[in-house]
């Protein structure tokens, strides 16, 4: 028993040492990140497999918190937007995506844009009494966020509501996770050449190509066994996700660099905030919706 106990302690010690080394190189706490990632992943798989309508609950919660994180971050550079109202409107648009056709969804988005613009004007003119330039920066930021978060997630929910669309959404998420995981793993173990040092110093070309290879492998497998498409379609699908996910990731990295923060929040230990997890997924799910409309 003592020998087994010592072996267990030794194993835990090696795990902690490995975790500290990874944390030193990447700035992430690996064990909480894995546990939270698995929990979110299992929830999404369960929702799509057994009750795809529950996906708008998961997406709605994630989008609401992401909007709040962005709104709080914007205050650090002097831009104020209706945080609670914007979060509610963004979530409402996400939920609507599951029930509305694309024509009505676009009209709903336009209504949300008008409403959030009016609410931003009211906040600035009545409560904030800011100057004209500050007002317009607030309006632009509000419209962008409800569009970027709310409408992208609405397209994801619209995709889920269509026959077989849930599997396309799941395939999209898996490929994006493969991009992130591969880039993370290869970046830590083989990363030498900076990818975008002025935007995200820890990203490397080795990590990018590692993520791309893993994503293409995942894309081919998913294309054959999940989407019922030819193997070569998986390469195209993965290539689109690689480009879009990388652009989304770098865009948020640039935003965080401008405001001087590492993570959008600490609500998801090991990951940062909800916005940090959605940065690659938001534009990728919108791209998956477009591809689905073109090929199905």
C-alpha cells in the first residue's frame, strides 16, 4: 500500500510539474482548462445529439456573458454602451435564430440594431451626457457587438434548426477546437518562429501549421463519417475554418492588446472569459452556415 501511495504521489508531482511548465510557457492553467473544456464539449454533444433546441440555451448564456465582457472592456478605453440591454438583445437574437427563417432573422437583426442604437443614444444623452464623438463611438460599438455576437450565434442556431444542421455545427466546433488545440500543443513543444508578434507574441508558425494539420485530419474524418460528404470536402471545410478561426482569434488578441488585458475575464479558469472561447467560434459558425446553404 505504501509503495502504491508513493507511486501515486510521484505521478501527481509529475503532473503538477508539467502543468507549471505549460503555464509558464503559455500563461494557461492546463488542468482547469481541460476540465472546463470537456464539460462544455460534452454539453454541446449531448444537446445536438438528444435535444438540439437546447443549444440556444447554451449559446444564449455564452453570448450574454461575452457581450458583458466586451462592454466592460470597452469602458477602459472610454467607450460606454448599454451593457445589460445589449446582453439581453444579443441573447434574444441568438434564441430567435433557432425559430426564424433567414429572411425574418435578418429583419430581427435590423430591429435589434435600431433598438440598441436608440438605447445607446438615450444612455449617452440623458445619463452620460458625453460629447458627440463619444456618442458615435458608443453607437458603433453597440451595433458591432450585437451583430458580431448575437447575429453570428443566431446563424449557428439557425443552422442547428435545419435538417442535419446540428451535425454541421458540431463538425465546425470540432474543427475549430482542433485548430486551437493543435496550435496550443505544437506552439508549446515546437514553437520557435513568431506568427504575429505585434498582436499575439506567443503564437508561432509551428503552432499554426500544427493546428492546421490537426484540423484537416479532423475535417476529413468528420466529412466522411458525420457529414456524409467526400473526403476532399473535409479539406476545403477545414481550410475555411482555419482561416476564419485564426482571423477571429487574432482580432480579439489585437483588441485585448489595445486595452491592455490578457483575458476578457476570469469566469472560465484556464480559458479566460466567454469571449476568449468564442473568438474563433463566432465567425467560424457563420462560415459553416454559409457553406451549408451552398452545398445542401
